[in-house]
């Protein structure tokens, strides 16, 4: 396999982000998909840019995008390598105009996220990296810096945990009983996982439903930063494209072990 065009894929994520911001800056319509989740013209504009670019850059690698998730399981189960895409992760954040939405593009190999890019265009913040390149990088205001997940605190005190400040679920509150007065940090979309990747949080327990395209890119960045993302019930690494469902089990993103 020739060297992957990772830099070009980062450019693609930025181009998709530009298209999203063009819609963000004006009034736009919101439609409901068959699963009752919202979709806007920004989701579709980003989707078309990403798919066209990936097909040009890596024509032999299939693509699974949230906005075209129609590849049957009998086909997908044969994929050893594919692009996993969420053109606009955090559509509800986009609609609320709070800036906490991202473009997510991940490369999955044999069920593992080996590289990804997460771009938050409204925040002028970009993350990319993975085990394929052996690094993780954050770019803010055109300044690139390597990022590293933090080592966990010892004992029950001093933990920084990602979750909702105002709408904490019973499962999340039960999770918190294992810690002494943890600091709760809040952020939207896949940026929650990136917060762990850059060492600004120690844990992100996701004890609610997500889809694979919600997590693949940030998961790859977290691995490149030395962290891990495990299934909550088993503590085994979260893997992708293992069943016909694109839903993730509950998981926990962690810093260095």
C-alpha cells in the first residue's frame, strides 16, 4: 500500500469545514431523517466534499459516511480497510450555534481506528493523528503542537471527568460515585474524546448511544496521543465494523495507563 495521503485528508476536512461555516453564517432549514435525528444542508455539503475527495485520493478504499450509510453488512464485513466519516458531528450543536461541532474522518483497518482527523471549524481547532503515524497533533490559530494524554491520578481524588454539567444521567451519576469530588468538564461532539487526548481530562464515560462514525476519528487521535478507549462492560478496546449494527456499546475514553 502506498503512503496514505494524510495531509490531503486534513485539507479535505478543512474544506468540508469551510462549507459548513458558509451555511452556519446564515439561516438554514432543519430536516428530520428516518431515525428522527436532524440533518441540514451543511451535513450534506460536507458529505459530498469528503466523499468526492476520498474517492479521488484513495479510489480503492471504500467509504462509510453517516449521510450514505447504505452499504449492506454482507459487503461491509469484507472490508479490511475503509474510511469512516461523520461529515458534521454534533448537528444539534450546529443548530444551536454553540460552535461545538466537528468534521470527523477516520481510517479503519481490521476493525481498529489507525488514523483520524477532527476539525471544529467554528472553534478554529483541528486534531489529527493515530497509531499509523505514531503521533497526535492539535492545531489552533495555525499553531501546531503535539498532544499527549495524561496519566491517571492515583486514588479517588483529583480526577477530571468529561460529562454534562446540567443534564447528568443516572448512569453517569452512578459512575461518579467512584471518585471524590471530580472536576466535571463539558464539551460537544467528538471534542469530548479529544479533551482526553490532549491531556485536559482524565476520563470520558459515554454511557449512552453513539454510532461508529461519531467516535472513529477522535478515537484514532486518542490512540496516537497514548490514550485508550474501551468498552465499559469489558474494558476491552472498542473495535469497529464487527457486526451489522453501526451502534457502539457504552465506552470509556481514558488517558495513559
